[in-house]
C-alpha cells in the first residue's frame, strides 16, 4: 500500500469516527431534551389541574351565591302572597 493510500485510509477513518461521534452527541442531546420536555409536560399537567380545581371552586361559590339569591326571592314572593 502506498503512502498516499495509507493517508487516505487514515483520514477516512478519522472522518467516520468524527461522524459517529457527532451522531452519538446528537442522540444524547435528543434524549436529554426529550427528558426535560417530559418533565415540563408533567409539571404543566399538574399546574393546569390545580388551576382547574381553583376555578371550579371559585365558580362553585359564585353559583351558590346566585342560587341563594334566587331562593331568597322565591321565599320573599311566597311570604308576600301568603300575607
């Protein structure tokens, strides 16, 4: 094998090693990003669940107050008719 062929094979080997290293690095970065995204998604689901529960409680109080007003008006109307 000539010196030129040996040099070519050496640089070809280095090229493929670097190419493999880049692919491995991208794979590892992808795994890390995916893990972070899954964690953030889980945190978002918990946050939205808490927010939904708080909204439900807030509106529950509002509807309870509205129903109390309606009931009071109905009782007032019944009392005025009975008099």
